[in-house]
C-alpha cells in the first residue's frame, strides 16, 4: 500500500487557482504569490502538489509576438518541478483537493518487462488515468515515481495504452517511449474502432475478462451484440463455473469491441448482472466490490497468429478466492 503524507490542515475545501505571470518567475514563487486569501502552504507542500500532478502550466510559444494581446500558448501540461522558471505570460492552474491528494492506493505488480513496454496487474482502487486534481494514484505515475526495474533503464517514463475502471482489477499495458505508445495504441484503435466486425483481421490486442454474475449462466457460449450508445458492440461469454449455493456463475468474456462499460451493460441486459455492479447491475451499498477482472492480454500478428500472450497469475486473480 502506498500512502500519501497528510496534507497540511490549511483548508479542507477544494479550490482552483488560475493566474497569468506578469514577469519571469519560478513556479514555486508564483504559487506562493497567487494563493487565495487566507490559504497558506509551505514550499515543501507545494513541491509535493506539483509531484502529484495538481499544477498545470501553459507557456508562451517561443515564436509568439511579445506585443500580441493574445499570445499563443503551449497545450497545458502538468509541471512536476516546482523550481522551474516560467516566462512572462505563462498561465498557471493549481487544483487543490485534499481528498485526492491524501488518497491511499494499493501497489501494482509487474507481470512482464518487455523493455519498450511492460505488463502490470492493476489492483482495484488504482486509477488508469488522472484528472485535473492529480495523477499520483494512477498506475503509470506510480511506476514512474515508485518503481525501479531490474533491467536498465531502471526508471522509465510511462504512457498508458488503455484503461480499466477504478473498480476493475487486472492486466494493463504501459509503454515506455512515444513510438511504442503510438504502435500499441494503434492496435487498440484497430480492435475497438471497427463498426464492421467482419472486416479482415488486422494486428490487434485481444482482451479477456472474468467475472462473477448473478444467476445460472447457460453452459453454451453466448454472443451478446446489443449496440451501446448507437455503436456496434459484441461480447462472447462462456461459463466457467456455477455456485448453486449462491446462485452465481463465473464467466469468461472476450470482446470484439471496446465500448465504455461494454461487459457490464451486455451482461446486465442479458439478465446476468455482475456482482458488485452498482451502476448497471443490482448491487447496493452493502454488496462486495465489482467482481470483474482483466485476466488475459494477447498481441496478435497481421494474420492472427499469437505474438505475445500474458495471463493473470492465479495468485492475483481475486475472483478465485
């Protein structure tokens, strides 16, 4: 478990702070100068907020006319180094939310190190993507800041390639350079973006999930293809086990498309809601966590042959306990 140090008890109320620098100034000094009235933070706390991804900066482009009333700016991005000197005209945004900045997250587990990318077990409660309020509870940021690979380079930048819901655990890919990130992302786009599911096979990444659902699922594989948000969606579901005492079934799901909450929606529509699904299922506040795990990732070649295959170890499969 990774724990974030307690934030100074200056304010428990979230706030946003936006300002433009009138002159060149370090980010740390700029933050201290522009904090809301009555709010104070130590330099150490502000440095920590920067590391946690709560501070965003858009800088003037180098070729911008200094006399222009509306200078062109870079795209806003997180700034980790509080001592960075910013040019005049920089726009700074500070998003403070103590609930986010004080969050605790479980630690992920490395499954495979392929140098240019790695495969991880993301536990429930860890995020795939950050928000404007911070990203220190995401898988990619944890790996960048907390993990040391056995093989060099021991510390690596990370690009998330796909997402898992906060409540879903399982396998995730992280790229460690922009080229690999683009290549892997393109494979997912080819997998998920196609509305014509009978197109010739192209290089893609196959994802397989397991889940516990309510009811006795049929012994034969079912294909669920109800559209989601007006888009084609297809899921293939196979029963793995049936618990007669609880009247629950453990099933395996292979998806041909990757619509948001596709598995949860399809199973709920079919009359087999996922245990713990409070959004699309029947779970209430006393139900267990969402019983959905990503258990297998397979990279396929252009002719459909397996290139790489990664499976979640039984010891990490929470559905088997």
